[in-house]
C-alpha cells in the first residue's frame, strides 16, 4: 500500500460504524507487532470504525496468521481481516519459506471468503528496517493495512 492515512481523507467513503474488523497479530517479534497493531487500531478508528467492532486475535507467529485469518473471515459478522506480523531475515532459508507461505495463505483466505484480508506482515533484512516500518521513519504499515481493507470495502 503506497499511501498513508495522512494522504487520504480521515473518513471512509462508506459508513464504517457498523462494520466489524478482525486484527490478527503474531506474538513473535512483539516489539514490532504491537506498534503495528496500535497503528491498525488507530487507523480504523480515524477512518470511522467503532472500537467495539474491532476484534483482536493473537497467534504465536506469522506462519499461523493465515489460519487465524480464515477463522475470523469465516465469521458472518466480520467484514474484513488485517494480518500483522514480522519476519526478519536470518542465516537460513527459513525466512523465504515463511514469507512465501504467509503471503500465499493470506491471499488464499481473501479469495476463499470473498472478504478483504490485508497482508500487514513486515519481511525485513534486519530489526532496524522493521522498526522503521512500525511507526518509524517509513510510517506504520499496520495503519496502511487498515487503510487497505477499508479501501477494499469501499469497492
């Protein structure tokens, strides 16, 4: 998502007060995922969602995001899901497998349920890059993920 909430209207084109959102957050790299969650929550509220209509689901790591997203998206009263996680490059190919699986799984949930599911998972080379995208100099990708699902609901 190229834009941020600062570059768009602070309210959605549609009434979000009755829309229900699920935010699925990975515990792994919590110092990154918690600011991402806060960014997504704040973003939804700025755009007009009601706090009582936002559900948080916590999972152990990013690999578990697609399944939890599917559980949430299959609920009739959930309109959109935001997946938030952080995978930092290590010394092995583990990074590549996890990133590809999570991206594919997230997309598959969206297509299966016909609901917006945002991929707010940072895939960075190091912790500093992640911090810069979780409220640092590159903004907050959690906030951008919130904007993404709202824009899809507006379609």
